């Protein structure tokens, strides 16, 4: 089985599709699939090694912002034409590489699988520009109609794909995650509520700060720690809004061991997002034995059934009510919830488990 993954970014970041797609490709190789990953190198982070398993192409020309790359187009077409691939798997939507994968699939009859990674959500369309909507009807929708299968990372994303009118087969397989080794939790006098994600309006950081304003006096032994890149106007605005709030710390981005230590040292993780097709940070928090408070904008309602967290209503009012319940629990009660979440992640979200499900899916469409 030979699969080529095409993504809009090469590896180099610690989260999102730029991390999960090449990591998925490597996991597939570990379970016997001849998997190759190719991504775009935008020049703002580490480039992939140019070897047969992972390649990077730089966008260029007047359509560079749309991911145009003549070299990538030639590479995809040559690989499909010479039947060096059994399945083309494209990740995300909106950029020129989707058109390359679609045209190569049509010419060679190599089946095309598409993972939207949240790009077909209602929130994504409402927040998009008029140019985006025009592009959708002129090129992107017609390209996606050629896919033989959509891969959703959650039932919520599956429903959103179907709501766009696509009739093709849809499979639902979650992203895999790294399972960190157990870290001995060291309790400090100050208890930590942790947000760890991109600091973006979609993630609801403004709602979190409003909720903290209502909670900080009631829970004086808790601190709010916000971890994420501080390189946007929105992030700077949130820092200003938090200036007069007690016990709020903007840490910046953490990766590697520092990220895992931050997750393991928190007593509760929170993500008040408006829209999420999966939410890798939620899964990583659970794998770190930290219970989660996640909004209904993310597909994590199962945390309630697993006694591993809370699924709150979107907005400040629901967040205040849910966090009040979580922060009122003892350390022992929260630790028990964290253990349940970690066991769940080990059983169902480890890379080998997910890769085996993907391998079986590819075999079913050859």
C-alpha cells in the first residue's frame, strides 16, 4: 500500500496539521504502509529533510499566497502518472495544491482522499471573506467533488462535511497523539488553570478572561496560565485586557518537554473555543492526566461520559458555571478524573491504533 500525503505546510511546528500530518505519515510507515509526506515550506520555520519519505516545496510566483508551486504540481503529477502511489491523501482546502492533487487523480485514476481539518466548518465559512466564498464556488467545491472519500477527525466534522452537500463516503478517525511518559505531579500552593493553544479569537480567550474576572475573587488559590504564541494583534489585545486581572500569566509558546510539563503541572485545562474539528491540545491534556473543560464548539462531549472533564456551553456564562464546578473539586478528585482521561487516550488515540485504522481504510478503497 503506497500513500502520498499532501499538506499546506511542512513540519516544524508543535501543533496543528503541520505537526499531525507528517507524524501520521511516519506512524503509517511503522505499521507497514509505504507513506510519503510532501508539504509547502513557507520559509518561516524548520524545513523538512529532503528524503524519499518527507519532502518540502517552496511556493513561488504571483500566486505564492495561494500555495502555487510548479515544482510541487510536477512532482504530484509524475508520481500519479507513473503509478508510484495507490492513494493521494490531501489535507485541508482553499489552496492551489488541492487543484494539483485533483487533476493528477483525474488523469491517473488514483483515488483522492480529503481531510478538511476544520476548513469546512460553519464557523470557518461565516468568518471568511467574500473572495473566499467566490473561490469556493469557482474552484474548490468542484475539486472536492472528485474525492472518493472524506476523512473526518470527529463526528462533528463528519456532520459539517455532509451539511455542505457532499454525498461521498465519509470515514471518522481521530488524530493520533503522542502519549507522554507519566510525570510525577508536584502540587504547589497555587493551583493552575491552563489554556494552551493558539491565541486567536476563535479559541475564545476573551471569554476566558471575562470568566476569570468573575471567578478570581472566589478562587484566590488558583492562577490562570495562558500558553500560546504572542505574535498577533489579538494576543497583544488580550494581554492588555488581562493587565488589571490578578494571577494571570501569559507565558508565550511552549514546545517539547516544556509543553508536556505545563500540561502535567496544571490541575485543569481549559479551551473555550468557538469551532474545532478535533482539538489536539485537548487530547494532549488528557494524555497528560489533566482533566479538561472544553466548550461545545469542540467535539469532546465524550469527556463527560469518561469522567475526564466537562463540556461547557459556548460563551462566558456557560464557562463561568463549568469552571466553578471544576475548580471547586479537591486535588484528589481532579487527579482521579485525570487518570481516567489518560487511560482513555492510551487505549484509543495512540499513534499505532490510529495508523492501523487508517491503513485499513486505504485498503478498502484500492
